[in-house]
């Protein structure tokens, strides 16, 4: 996939959250990953990136679920 078409971490995280049945809230996703709602919002809005260890665990979950 060309770099311009790749989804960012925040885009992938939000797409995963919205695809959950029923649709998962930001609070629910934050609890799932053991972070605050504000932290999750910062990631989805590309204001911040998670620390490497946490990012690896989250990306593994997103990949497992097809995101």
C-alpha cells in the first residue's frame, strides 16, 4: 500500500472501536487498553502516540481483529 494510503495509528484505533458490535465508546476502548479516556482521545486525534510497549500490544489486538 502506498504511504499516502496507509492509515495512521489513530485512524486504525478509531476504525476498530467503531466497528465493535455494539459500537464501543471511547471510554470502553480506553478501559479495554488500560488507559484514560483522554489518552485514547489524544491517540485518535493524533495529538499523541502511545509508548512503544503499549503501542505493540494495541497494534497486535488491532491486527488480530483485521484493523
